[in-house]
């Protein structure tokens, strides 16, 4: 069952230097119980797109010249603020990047979770407190009855992230948006948080949108992956298919810039040259063409559409799957790199 259908979503910001199109014609769907990973470099539009889903971008300067965000058939772009308040935190919840700035330092963790529950659910104070203690227990916080009364500064970084997850899950939302949920956490805690999110999904059937620049996180948790660059979706498909058979040079470049534990012998990394494009003055043609190792003259004139390269695998590239495979093999041989 499709919970969320996004059609041609465009998010712009009116700035003193001109209009910035941070999200440009993005379309995707999300089914119940599915995990969608959204990846890309900083500035690719991932976070703005996620905030657009919940209408949390400040308006002005943000505005939405086109698109639909259909949540169970309701278009959130055309919903009233009162309707959005009923959906945010209740049916669609979000885990933000930095829990220390997202949690209120002057209120206890328990009070903040209890407030979230009572805002959206018709329950008394005692029942809300019991529910808050239970979700703290569900996310693996020891002695939740005691921790309920503690403040954010008394929690470690990993515990604060767990508390944010508990707050997001307090009302059993249908969709959980996680924006860089493992940023600034050490690898052990990262693994615990990802395992926690998997177990929560199995228990509650929650659909997850995982936004990250860490491809390892996506490989571990996502069913499908969507790659963004310059505000556009440039590749989308099942995770294994995209990772092992990338059909867009940007995705291939991201993968080849990462070290691999399964690589035999010495491994040379291939960095992506240059910087992401300015969203105020985008290059002509394909937005990745100034940095693409396989770009040709047509790439600098034509901005490719997102088309199906293989069944359920979309990519925005003028090269065919076969041409990309040949080009990547030749480059890897020239650089003396083990094939991916």
C-alpha cells in the first residue's frame, strides 16, 4: 500500500541573490513498512526535500511553485496549518540531525515526550507518562523510569538520539523521516541506532525515509535508494541494484570515492573532482557534467530526464547502461583500481 506519493515537487527560496531552486521536480513513492534511502553530497537538496514533506521550510522565503505531496490521498501542500499540525508528529514524524539543538534543555526528556503524546492523542497525563516510559524502554534506554525525569544534558550523545527516536515514535506514526540520524555518533553507537530503527520498523510497521550522505548506512538499512544531485533525483532503484550496477556516473563516483573492506590488496580511491553546483547559477546541460569523468559535448547541452535504464531502476544520464559499464571499466584500468 502506497502511503506517500510525491509528484514533481519543487521547493524554491527567494533570496537577495535571486531565486534558489533547492528541490527541482522530485517524484517518488513510499509504501508501508518500506525504507527509502536518500543520498547525495551536502547541498544536493536532501534535507530541504524532507522538510518540504512536513511543510517545515519557513514561508517566506520558501515557496512551492509546483508539485503534490499526497499522504494517504491528501495533498499536504494544500492542507491548512491546523490539518498539518494533526499530521506532524502524529502520522509523520521526524528525527532531526542534532538532538542537542532539537531537544529543549530546560525541560526533562519525559516532559517533552509526554507533551508530544498529549498534543496529538486524547489521553490523560498519567497514561501519557506511562506511554513515554514505555517508548524510552523500547528504544533501549536503561532505567527509563529514572531517565524520564532527567534533562538532555544528562544524556550521552547516543542516548539523546534514542530519546529523539522515542519522541518521534511516541504516537506510532506511519512514516518516520530520519535526517542524518547517525551524524556525530561513533561507529558502535551508529550500529546500535540502525539496529534499533530496524527493530522498530518490524515492531510497528513504520515506513522510514533515511536521509544521509553515508552510503554504508543506506546499504545496511534501505530497501530502495534515491540519489540526489543539484536538487534533482539522478538515480533511483533497489539498493543492491543501484550499488552494484550504478547507471549514473555520479552514483558510480560516490561509490568509487569510498574505501571498501572487501577490496583485495591495495585500493586506490577515485575522488570526485570539483564542487557541487551553485543552485543560483546551475551549469547548462547535465548538472554533473563539469565533474563527470565520462561527459561529452551533448552532456553540456542537454539536461537528461530520469528514465528507466533497467526494470525498476531509473537514471538521468545520456549514456546507456552498456556505455557506462565500458567507460567505468576503462577508467578503473587506467587508474589501476580493482573493479567494483
